[in-house]
C-alpha cells in the first residue's frame, strides 16, 4: 500500500497556481511528507518535503494541515514543463533504516498544464 | 556530480535470455534502490541495499530476479531467464543515510527493457 491517496489527474492553465492534494490520514508522528515528480520517460525527481511546518523552496510550496492528515503541493506559476506525474509519499527520515512500505510511490497525480 | 548512472538505457531481448542491468550510485551514498515501473503497476520497489548489503528484497517478483552490490559504486539487477512480462523500465536510485541532507532519493534515467 502506498499509504497516501492522490487524485489520478488534474489540469491547470499555464501561469496559474497548481494545487495538488494528498491524503495521508495514517501518518505517524515521525513521518515526513515527500513530493516527487516524474516527467515523461525520466526518473522521479525530488521536489520538497516537510514534517509539520509549511515549506517553500525554489520549485514549490508544501502546505501540511495541522492534524498532518493531508497536504497540498503548490506550484505557484505552472508552466508547460511542469506537466508530469506527481507522487506524494510519507516516510521516516531519521531512522537508521528505511521502512520498506514507506518507499512505495503509488500511482500519483498526472498534472497536465495547458496553454 | 554525474548523478546515478544506469546502463543500458534500452535493451531488447528474446524470451529466455539473460538480462543484466547495471547501476552506479552517487559517490558517498549509503543506500541503493532498484525499482520497476510499468503502466499497470506503477513504480514498484524491488530491493534496496545499505552499505552494499541487501536489506529488503521482498519486492523481487520471483527467483528469476537477483540483485548484487559487490562494492559501493556498482550494482546489478539480473533476470534469468527473461519473460515478456518483465518488460518495464527499471530505475536505480541512491540516497544518503536517513537523517542526513534532505533524505531524498536520486534516480537514474532508467533502463527500458523489452522482452519479445
């Protein structure tokens, strides 16, 4: 099981904000939320991660609800190059070893940015 | 840094043949992962290594699949004998020890395998 739930697809107009939701209702207190994206035919690429505070970097912003059961990845000004599959995963970042079921990517959200 | 390097990028083979996929992780990374991606099943974790030791191979589909990591800079995924249902893109990824840096996985470009 991926431990996360995402909508299968979303559309967004170029230049507008893309808001991609993720449900992770069984998240544990020490698990982080990670977002990756996969552009066609390439390997997945890390975007951002967070524990409970909102995070922002040069690629995106991550908003995590107070109860941490869901999060939203925000691409503030989507471009055509942001068309990709976006994966939300949760996992512990501070343990000595990985918990394997926390490395499952699921099916993600296919974001289509249109002109 | 050259990133994770995989070879071959494309492989077409006939059923029953042996296939060997190769991966060079990023220098200094302690963890190496092998994933398989298909349209039907998405991105599946097959096996991962920590300091060259296999930690969890529960995702390896069957005995036809084997993976090795003889040293910190090289890993192989072997399929013998190959079958058409093994056709997929195989990704290798590496990362630092959990808790260091961002904890992200760095993926290679993948090896696209077609078994006829």
